[in-house]
C-alpha cells in the first residue's frame, strides 16, 4: 500500500520564497502556499490534513507570531517551523516558549530544511554536514520536538564531540579536552565538519552529567559571542560565574547601576534593540529575571504600539509609553531615530514624575557611553 504523503503549508509574503520551498519539498510532501496571514488562515480552515506549517515571522500586517497564536487556539496539534531574516537569541527564545517546532534563519538552506522536515515526519537518525545546516538550528529542532538523542560532532580538524539531549535538557557534553558547559561552547564554535544524530539507547536515558537547559546554553553562548565582539579575547575568556557574581564590564551596565541607586522602587532596567529583539544590557534586583526572554517580549510590546501609531497616520513616532499593572510600572522610552528602547520597571506607588526626570537625566549618558545608531 502506498504511503500517504504529508501535507505542508508554506507562508511567506515573498512569492518567490513560497515557490522555492514548495518546489524543493514537493518530491516528499504535498505543499500549499500562502503570502499573508489571512490567506494562510483560509487554507488551514479548509485543509484539515495539513500537519506542518513553515512560516516567515515578519510579514505585513499580522505576522508569524499571530499565525502561531491562531494555530495554538484553533489547531493545537499542528506544528510550525519559523523562518526569519532577522534572527536573534531572544526572538529564538520567544519562539521556543510559544511552542515552535524549529526556528531557521535566512538565507534558508533548503537541503537542511528538507532533512528537518523528514526528521519530523519519520523520527529517524540522520547525518548531515555542518555547512549544510546551522548546528544550533538542528539542536533547537531536536529540543522543540522533545527528542531524546545523541549528537556526535566532528570538525574539519578531526576533533570529536558528543551531546546527549532530551527535550530542552542537556544530559552531557564532552570533547577530547573538555566536559560540561565549556565543551558545549567549544563544539558550537566549530566551523565545518559534520554531525550524526542517533536516538538514545535505554541505558543512556539515565545518564545525567550536566544540569543545564539547551535554551540557557544557547543564550549564554550568544552572550559570550556578543561580549567577545565588544572586548576581544579578554571578554571571550570571562566565565559565567564572573559575570553572575558582580563583575560589571559593560559601560552601559555601569550607568544602569548608578541609575538603580537613584530610582525609587527600582525593579529592573535595560536597553533593547527591538529590530533584533536583543538586549544590549540589562540589570535587575530579581535573580529570576532573564534579560533575553524579557527583551523578546519587550520587542513585541514595542512593535504592537508602533503598529497602533501607524493606524493613526503616517509619520507618527513613539517617544515613550507607560504600562501599568497591579504591582509595577513599565516605562518604554525610545532613543530618537533608532530602534533602541530604554526600559525601566519600578514598583507600583513610585513617584512617576521623579522616575521620568531620572530617565531623562540618564538618556544622554547612555548615548555618550554607547552611540545608539541604527
């Protein structure tokens, strides 16, 4: 009996991208295409056999996250792969929180996408070249899918590494010279080579040598990469413990520490780039505060408000806005003519006039310390 072909919906506002993906996957699956949120919804309401959606994040009007929210409400068993030309660790983290199966960045590697689609439908081990697919994309796909696998990696110098993964839990990591987190950061820094993915054997499921989540390790790796770009080798060699226990080396962070002492009811503060969904710097009095996750949500809040202004008329630009909850105030202040926002959270009951005066006082300090241009 002939095996039934999977049915996939591809959504992108660029018709050429929809055609390209449809054409590449057509040998394996029946593919439908849409170029807008509305068209995608219309197809999903009619085609009940669609089991996978591949969607761009950024589209005019309602975007990929809107589509994901609709799917979670109306078709909760349907899975979605997100693609974007504007990737960042925080948007990646937000996508994971919302239940995305995988998150891929443009320019899209179609061969890598084909392999991921087959892996989703067939759940078999496979091997692939690192140049064919971003290694972190593969790890996130496996994590999103909740797979229990062993990933064996070899770089072009013949060095070998191994990662045990079960969902978002990293069970172990080792290379020829390192184990644990440092081995993970070494592996993801390799360029070239290949890797194989195999299901974990029953006896390997109980092997737990590392207490860390994949999402944390990927975000920490991104932080180290950003730090290295700012400080060179000195920043690259800083350990996680040094950062977490008070060594403040970013000029903006020093200014935020000054601001914290002046603001009544201070809870958290940071500067984010909403175009990239990425925090530049952030501090908090709450150790549970995750700057990368928060930045992803701040990005969505700022974009919603920008869309609201667009509806009122062209040429309107956000200067600042305030969100009020039962426990705190959340201030958003845009640095003029940039995609950067200064965001400050203070306890409910704080004097808003004083808080706004302090924010204005520190605006020039931020700009002088780190030119915010876009």
